[in-house]
């Protein structure tokens, strides 16, 4: 199902390329006049000088499409990779993908190995778990962002990762239980939190780097995200099978991965919190200008 959805997304992206090219070349709209252009950017205010009703937070002094952390344009990927916070963002995305896709892809395997469900029953449980994933992916993050403000993406993701760590610490205890339903509920909640983390990744990038600086980070970002997404299921499954081959209990096959995922998620929470504090410090410095 996930492969099919990503294939559809790739096809839609390819089909949208001619439209994007036409919009960029101006074929689908007339170019704006100078008054419209000035209303969309801060150029007009910079040429005329500050006015009495201008914002006093210093944001009018930086180019449009930038951020307090990056109040300038980054032209190349090599330049973007020279900043430590860029690597923090890349590691954050890799951890989210590694833990999230390992759990999502291996849902039916977990239900079958831990609770001895048939393949069909395990598939039904996995599909039911993905209902909350869909809700989180398309609805909840945007609701919170619209209600709290666009700058809330960092803290929403930090809370989601902290919740993920708490869930994975608890899963080994539930895996030893005779009833599968507490495990099912927590795994479904993890799918919700993973969806929230993934959905706010874009707004988080804008908050940290600015909309005009996203292109230089997208190439390494999607590359590392894809590598981690592939490695997660392979590592988790290999660890579980090695556990079984050593004549250990199948119910505890995934426990090593669960504890590792909890540690990685807690590390991710610390990384996101650090980025949030750096961004907050940059905002305060901008207000003093």
C-alpha cells in the first residue's frame, strides 16, 4: 500500500512538471506590476526606509523568504552543509524515517511473530493501525499549526518524538502480555505520532531555514531520508530473526529494536529541542535590532 501511494505521488509530481514550468515562464499568468511586487516583498519598505507602523521585530530588515536563523540566501548545497544545524536537521529526519518506517513496514510481521496471528489476521490488524497514521498525516498537524501558529512545528515534532520514545519503552512489556490489544493500541498511537512528525517536517524546514533556502537542503535531505527509510525495516527484521535463530522467544524478538528505537527517539527529541532553542535565540536577537 505504501509503495503504491508513493508511486502515485511520483507520477503526480512528473505530471505537474509542465504546469510548474509554464507558471515559472509566465505562460499561465501575467507578470505582476511593480506595486504588486512591492506588496508581496519587503523591497518597497527597504527602498523607502522604515515607517512608523513597521514591525519592530527586525524581520523587515532581512530578505523575504529567509528566517531568523538564516537571514540570507544560501545558493548551494555545499554551503548549506557547512552549517551545523543543517546536519542536525538531516540526522533528525533520518532517525524519524528509520524508526517510523521500520515499525510501519513490519506491522503485520510483528503481530504474527509476537501474538501468533495468521498472516491474514496480522494484515487486518496492520491495516487498522494505519487508520490513525492517515489521520495524523493529513489532519492533526495542520490543525495544530493553524491554531497555534506556523512556528509551532518544531515543538509539535519534539512532543511527537518524546511520545514515540515512551511508547517503545513500554512495548516490550506489552509484547509479553497474553492480550494483543494494549500492544495494538500503542502501536497505532505510534503510527499517529510518526505521521505527525512526518507531516510537520516541511513547516519545520521553513521555520528553520526559510522558504527560499529549502532547495539546497532538499537533495541531501531526501537522500538521507530514503536511505534511513530502507535501512529501518531491514535492520529491525534482521535483529528479530537473529533473536529467533538463537532459540529465543518469538514474543520478545523485536524487543531489542524497541529499546533501540526508544533511545533514538529520545535523542531526536534532544536534537529538535536544541534546534528550537537556537531558533528562539535568533528570534530574540532579531527583535533587538
